[in-house]
């Protein structure tokens, strides 16, 4: 399912991308894009950016997490074929990958589709023999990647937040600087934040049995109460980890942006909704900062407009919302609430869908910003394999919907 806003008007319901109509709809999308007019400028070219969680991309005879989790040769070929067809159909110019156990086959597949530049900074953890855990992220690009590094949390900020000195991102964040046409150098961040799973196992000894607590107060939990306790505490621990990752990453982006001045694109599996408090740091807006804090920072002398301009250069925005707002404004419509409410899910847990996969953009890609270099002219949530799967084609695809953004460069 794909939410679209056309130059001719507002689509009243999401457009379904049925596989049998894929080529036709792709042609229609290209036609729509070619007729869109950027605000106060003329689009001269489009660049497609995508993000996809590959769901245990591991080449046999290696296994993920458990010795039983090994793809057969046929299953692996189907998984690779699905990815290859996705890249051929969507034709992204830059794409971020998550859940990568086997980067070399991924690199080959990407290269075959014209994504000849590839970056990966970490490797999965070998548990024993041929069993691996902790998959990594990667990035492939049609354009040259001129610098690659990981983002490390600032130890001073880790201490200031009251976190353990051993705090680390649950999965290393990849930063790749790409030389893009017209735009120049752009920093891409590929992330896979901590999942919501509890991951906490309490000792089986009775609660209250620690030193200093009398034996009379010891209570041995029943299996169900212990499980509920582990889930409640574990989920909150995961939320705290995810929130800390988001905040410390944002700091890393700020520091880099202040010195490099490069545009910023953040993509990946956030494992949470941007509307939830844990990820607030990534999209913090200047107008949400208390006036007392603004004055304390020495910025109280700035007018509201000047202050907004200062903050805007560091703020990140959801590409989906930029797409909706820019195109509705362009078409003289204001019904943004409908599209935000009907945003297609990128992941399903049973019947419940959630948006977990995002692409965030800096002000250079915000059409309302006076110095923008490009604007979002299309946003696709590629969920056919989730909402209308065909076993032969989709059985070994992924449990996430890739997201694809088209940027129109501006003269």
C-alpha cells in the first residue's frame, strides 16, 4: 500500500501496489513526478533513497542465532532473488540495509543493480562454530562513498546521563559520506536501534534475598509473576537503551554537522514510532525548548525568526511528513491529518501494524526552508509482500516494508 499525493489533487485513499500492476503504477509514478513543480524552483533531477531491514540475511551454511536457522540453497536463492528484483524495480540510488550477517553476497547483489559503492563497518558476532548473532548495517550507493566511520557515544555525555561507562549502541551506527550530484557531500547514517524485546532474565532466587533484607520478607515469585516482572522491567530497559541511542546519535550528528556543514540523511529500523517519547531527541524542534533554557544558552537576544533559523539547520524531519506537507501545500490542500493517520505500517506483529522504519532529512531537503537544495516528491512504503504475499515469491523476503523516498533537486 502506498500513500500518494498527485499534482492533480489529493488521493482520497491509499493506492494499492498490486504486483500485477507494478509496471503500470511505476510508470504512473514517474509521470506524476515529472509533472510535479517544486516550490519557487524547477526540479532538474530525482534521486531515490531507500532503507530496508533484510531480516536475517545470512548465507548458508552459516546459521543465525540457533543451529537450526540455516537456509537451504533454494531458500537462500529465493531470498537473494527477491532482493535483486526489489532493487531492479525500485532502482534506489542509495540504500541502507539492516540485519546483515553476510555482507559479501549483499555487496554482489547491490553491484549487479548499479550500486557499485558499498560500506560496512562492523561484523556479526560468532557464537560458536557456524552460528552468528548481532547482525550489522550497511549502505550501497551509485555515487562515490568518500568516507566511512562508526558513530561512537560521547563518554562525557554517557556519564552525564547516568548511564554505565560501558554503554554502547546495541548495533554500531554507520556514517557514510556520499558525493551526490548537484548536492555535493552528504552524510548518511544507517541505524538499527535496540528492539522492544525484554531481554531480561532475573535470578531464580526469591526477591528480597539480597544482603540487608530479612529472610522473612523473601518472596519467591511464581513462574507467571516472574515472567511478567521480567517483561515489564526488560521492556523498559530496552526503551531506555533505545532512547539513549537516539539522543547520543543526535549529539554525534550535531557535532559533525557543526563542523562539516554537510546535509544529513538518517535511515533505518528505529524499532519504535517517532511519536513515542524514546525517540524525541532525533526530531527535537526549537520551539519546544523553554525560553529560560534559550536565555541560559546565551541565545535570548535573538528574535523568534532568527532563533528558528538557527535551530532549523540542525533539525531533522520525517521524510514522509515533508512529502505530505510540501505536496499538499503545493496543491493548495491542507488535509495533512488524513495522511498522517493513514500512514502505511512497515512492520506487523500479528494483525497490529506499526511504523518502525524511517528516513529523516535535514533542512536541505525541506521545501519550506529558504536554502533547500531538494524536496521530497515521492514516498513509497513497499508492503506488498506483507499485506498481499505470494508464497513462491515472498516466502523468504523480509518482515519489514522497505521505504523509498524520491528527492527532486532544485535549480
